[in-house]
């Protein structure tokens, strides 16, 4: 069900690093289309992964509530991009 993963640092595209704060860390799980639906979970906002997210080597990310509350408390995270998870930036879709 999983294609790999681990812990990694990340940044939010367009935001300067926090003063006196280390780069945020998160657990990353690499999965395929319909992972959320297959596990019987639900996406609270946005959407599940789809085949389109994986075409031509593209990537996207679904974040959990804790990350959303901590780093996107005053803004909608959908469409924001995380850097540092993989060589390219990854848009948040859910």
C-alpha cells in the first residue's frame, strides 16, 4: 500500500524561514491514487490523490490537520506548495 517514505524537512514556498527556528520536519508517506479512499479515510478539504497527480512524474501532497493548524492557521493551504519533500515543489491538494 505504500511506496516508501520517512521523515524530512520542508519549507513553504514563498515564505521566509521562521526566525530562530529549525526547518520544520514531517513524516512523508509516498502512496498511489485513491490511497485515502482505500483506507476508508476522508479528506476534510480539497480532494484525494488522482491519476492526474502521478502523470509525467508530477507530485502533490495531502497534509494532516496538525500540519494545517500549525503552518496554515490563517490561510487556506490548498494550492500552497511545500518544498524539500522531493526535488520539486509539491502543491497541497487536500
